[in-house]
C-alpha cells in the first residue's frame, strides 16, 4: 500500500507548502518514488506541465523537490481569483468556467468523485504521497463540502500532521482551538503537530509543548526554526507580509510593480537569487526611485490592474522612469499594459482601454487560453542595453488569453519554437528601452539573465561579473538545505512510523 501523509495548517500561510516540499525531498533522498498532492489550490502563481496543462506553482516546485516531472494530477483543481468574490476555475489543467465563491461551494460535491479518482491514480504509481491542505480544517462553515482538508484526508484514508506558525503569535491557542473545532473522527486522524517558523531558544517552548500535548493528546513532532531558504511561494500572501522587501544594498536594484492581481511573481525569483541584484516589489511611486530596471509583471485582471496603475500614480511613475532612461520590461499582462491599446470583448466587458503607450502594440483578449512549455531564442540582434542578451536560448512557458499585434517602431523580442516552426513573440522598442514578452520563466535561463544584469552594471560604470549562477542547481541546493533542517528539527522517524501504522483503505 502507498504510504501517505497529509499536512494541514492552523491557518493559511503557516508554511505547509514548504514543509511538504521538504518531506518530498527527504523521501526522495531516502529512495522512495514520491509525489505531492493538493486537491484544490487557490493561487495566482501557476505553471505548465510538459503536456500543456496548468497547475499551481507550489505543486510544481514540490515535484521538483521530489525529483519528478510535474503532473496535473498533483493539483486537479486550481482557483485563480479575478476579484475579491470571483475566480477562474481550472480543472485538470484546463479552464472550466468563472465562479463566485457561493456557486463554487455549491459545485464542490460534484468534484469529490473526480478528486478521489485522480488521487487513486497517483497512488497507484508512487510509493509515497505527501498531501497538502488549504487554509485550516477548522473552517467549520465550509466543512460540509470539504474536498481539500479533512474531507480529502478521509478520501485518501491517510493520517494528518497539523502545522502551526509560531511567528504570528498565539501558537498554542491556534493548535488547541483547531483541534477543539474538529469532529471526533477528524481529531483521531491528527497524529502529530509541527510548530513552524520559531526564532529563539527552543527550550523556552518546552513547558508549553508539554502542556499542549497533555491537553490534546497529540504529540509535537518538532519545532522548525525560521529558515532563510529561498523557495517559491504559493500565492501573493508573501508579498502582502513583505517577505520580498529585502534590506541591504546590492549593485543592481530592480523594481517589480506589485499589481493588486499580480500573478506568477515567481518569474522573478531567479533575479532575486543573483548575488548582485536586489528585487523590490513596489506599490507606491516613490519605490521606483533609484531603480535600474522596472518590471511590469503578469496579472489575472489586466484591465483592473491597469486602472489601478493610473489611480495610484504608478503609471505616471513608470513613464517618468522610462523618460529618465530606466529600461522597462513587461511580462504577459505587463506586456499588454505597455502597449497602445487593449481590446476586451471577452473577459470584463470594458471594451477598448488605452495602455501606457510605451510599445506600439495592440492586444485583443481571446476566449482560448494559451498554455504551453516552449523553447525560445532572443533575436539575433537587439538594440541598446539588450545587445548582450541577443541570440541566446531560453526556456519558459505561456499562460495568456490575449493576442498582440506589433505596429511601427517595434520588432519581435523572441522566437518561440512551436511544432518545428519559429513563431515571433513579444516586442522591443527601436531603442531597446522597452521589452515585452508573453514568456514566463525567461529569467530562469542563466546566460540571458546574466547578460541583462551585466548590461545594467555597465550602464552604471560597473564591471561585468564573469560567474553565471546556475539557477537550477541553486534550487536543488535550497531543497537540500530544507531537508537537512527538517531532519535536524523534526522527528522524521516518527513520521515514517505514523505513515506505516495509520493507513486505511482509500
């Protein structure tokens, strides 16, 4: 029988995704063919599988940690919020529809059989599965139709470990309250607790640990310290709490505009990993001052976020930075915003809206979403500061619902290889100061990124750096650091014991 364990949390953003990745890495290191699984994920950070299916980035990096190729079965339901009350529903990698929260809650029972079938399919191929919950299992208003927390654990017939975040305070109350709100058969399923994100001397926690174990009858399996491990974040909560507002000076400062519906900000993790780069997520015009490069990222609500740019003064700040000679890059929705016009007769019904006017391109929104992994290459000759990035290979993925047409004064940015043919993508202004593309993940290509950064260095009179960071190796090192820390601070032998002793037929 496949071994399985599920990590649920006392709240959102307690570190479940990271700890799932850590367990995937440990089981992989121990020789088990392992896969992650999250039945329902709500996030704007998504990626593409080799067969062109869309799934959450968290399950993609967890699959990377497990040494396997991402498979959409690891995240069969993906919810991508388009507003405070509505989300695009992606089922098994394809867009199904848009729903408000009430409609989706009513719809969930119809997904239960499909989710269970997908889980069983994975269980038949892997020796170990590490499941992840969402939010908290104590969300009693949602319990009757749950398919992602205890409802999923029941479908899988697997034990649960509860993860609690001590950094936000009240950790023992969160543990006790969560367990108290569970039904008796659900509490029975919880076989351990991990206290996460601790700073300080763990001996100070010992009296509390003993008391919470006595009160609940559930053992604390470990206390994970606050780790400076660089892993992808599941969603925008990390930006809200300022995780990416790094202090300290670096040679190159890159400002990523923090749109209200920012998507796929993991595109810029490879930039932040560079030894000479500081990435700042900017929500106010002042935050663009002194930057060497401005990036407009992707968005799940392009026209809504374009309106926010104007209302907040960020549009004017981007235009001022460009006028002062600062290069501007747009990715996906950000590329669309840099154009002259966006025509939406599909999504929002807002019709035709003017863009920022930095690229002479026009975008029409389309019904069909493009989702594909692609090999690409930059143009053989690129103008201005982009010259060092010319004629270089790239890999990335497309997730967009728009088609963009170039006008005078622009040239394609990239060539994409599709079905054996070269297809133009993106646009570059004649002076090279504005660059737009639909290609997500382009900064993961090491030579391209180092070429761009060295060009920014030279613009400041700084020498180029010869050493090129291997971002793929860097990510593997981060997974190993996480696994080492978990082996040190969590009773992994107890987790193995729980997995072996508490499996039920699913």
